[in-house]
């Protein structure tokens, strides 16, 4: 059985929206939606929020920057 994807996407109200196997796919989802307040978390805990759309920037401006930021922050909490 495959492991559960570790990257989670939440809406601005904190409701679970999706899980992704790669932060790239989570960033692509935020990029496509373009809604302020959506987050990418490593797991479900709010403390593990790695990116907040609008507050940290806009994934649509640079998905590379979004993914780099997410991975850097994830490494800091590991």
C-alpha cells in the first residue's frame, strides 16, 4: 500500500482541500486557484504551514519560488 501524500492544501477557512505527493503539484493547485489565504502544509498541523497564498507571495508569479520556499521551510522543521 502506498503512503499517504504528505503535502496538504487547505482553503482560507482551514478546510482540507487536497493532498499531493509533491509540493510542485500543491503549488500548481494554488497557482490555478489564485485565492488568497490558501495554504500548503507538510501534514495536517497548522503549525506546519509552509506557504500561505498572498501572505508569502503569489504562486502564479513564480511556482519555482513557491516550491523552493516550501522545501526550505520543510527542511527547517525536519
